[in-house]
C-alpha cells in the first residue's frame, strides 16, 4: 500500500483558498442577515450556505490528499461560481463583492484540479461505488 505523506502544493493552496471562501461566505451570510431585505432572499442565502459547506468539505478532502477529490472539487467549482453570480447582484456592497471575488478565485483553483476527461467522468477511484 502506498501512503502519500503530504498533499501536493496545489492541493494545499486550493484547500487554503476553499477555507478562505468558506469563511467569507459565513461572514457574508451574517452580513446579509443584518441588512435584511433582498440580501436575505432564500435562494441567495441557501446558495451561500451551500458554498460554505462545499468549500469546507473540499478543503478536508484536499488536506488529506483524498483520491476521490475530483468529484468534490468539480462540485465546489460549480457551486462557487453560482454563489459568485448571486453575490454580484448586490452592486455597491463591498462585502458581497469580496465574497464574489473569493468564490471566483476558489472556483478557478478547484477547476484546475479537475482533469478534463472524455465523457465528462471525474475520479479514478472506487468505480463500483459511483
């Protein structure tokens, strides 16, 4: 059995980015709750929570060097991009702009870890489980 002692630099950097994205999403949720109005629209709030949750999960998968990271990083990239677009709707709000920027940065970093494979399949491990 081969054990990888430490995840590679790309994994570590992406994990740190995901942790940062998770943090700003949680902060932005609180910001939205304080402001009320359109900031607390249910689909926007759910999306920010989804983004925070997938970022936390992604960071854990990457920090432990999970061979199953591709599915998670692909989902993280997609959800972060959706969250960024949702936050973009609040033009003039510096907190929401910071959240959108961090979400886009995380999405780009995650996408780099997802190899483009024919047929759109992700992952190489435990095929019987998928």
